[in-house]
């Protein structure tokens, strides 16, 4: 049977780290940026909750809108000044972004 115990070098650095006193923690009031981050986090959490709550219905509505925009894009393909392709791309990007927001993104504190 072999000995699987590894011996590490002992140095002064490890003893100094163990004997060092921790730095005192100061209580300071939250800064403006901390309050802004907390408010933005609360808004994003609320928005995520509302969108996730209505997502089954909203997904169908936006998907039907994307299909309609795709058909309009095909219909107006050779029409100058129509910009139906960009409109379709924008609606499709919104569908993809909301799908990502609901399914992958989870706000802090939500399990």
C-alpha cells in the first residue's frame, strides 16, 4: 500500500497569514450608486416577474406578430422605401431577447 500523504513546505508566509489580525470593517452609509443599483435591480426583478407571468400568452402574440412581419417582408421585398426587412428583423430580435430574458436570465434572489 502506498502512502498518499503529500507534505507541503512550511514557510513564514503561512504563519504570518494565520497570526495576522483582520482589518476592521467600517460601517458607512450606502452611496448614491449603491442605491441606484438597488433600485435598478428591483425594477428588473419586477419586470422579469411580470413578463414571466404572462409569458405563455405573450409568446404567442409576439410569435404571430413576427409571422405577420415575415409575410409583409416577403410581400414588400422589391418595394423601394418599405424597410419591411428591417421591421421584421427588429420584431424577431425582440422575440429572441424576451425569450432569453425569461428563460435564461434570472434576477438575484430568484431561484
